[in-house]
């Protein structure tokens, strides 16, 4: 993926706001890097994955099963961030899709 390419949506929230899983699945990655800061990636059914980034704290670990609505972290401003928010991405079969389309 190109470094400047922005997938997903940014949801501005106060630092420390709880972040919840949008669907049930299994936590496949918990990490921290320069771009996303602290992040969580969850694998869901039918080839979907979701990613939650710029977290202040992560409350799950790799291998955890999560249900829809489980608190997985707290919003923050880690990584390449200009202020407190949650960066949310959704992938289908490894390709990014617009999360807004799933909310309709």
C-alpha cells in the first residue's frame, strides 16, 4: 500500500473514549507502528477484517475472540495523528472497502 494512500474513515472523539468491535471475530494482530500508532486488527466471517488505529490503550490480545460491542481499546492520538480520533478500516478479501457503505 502506498504510504500516502488513506483508506478507511477518521472518527474524531475525545481521548480515552471506549472503542468497540463492530462485528464478532478473532483478534489477529495487535501492534504499534509509526503510521497507525497502537492498533488492533480483527478477522471476521466471509473474508472481512477491520482495523482500529491511533489507540491510547489496547484492551485485547492476539487470539482473543470478540463479540460485537466488546470494548477493544481506548481512543487516542498515537502514531501519525493530528488529534484524538479512531482511524477505522475495513477489508474484504484483503482489499480495502469504504466502511461508510457498511453502515447504510
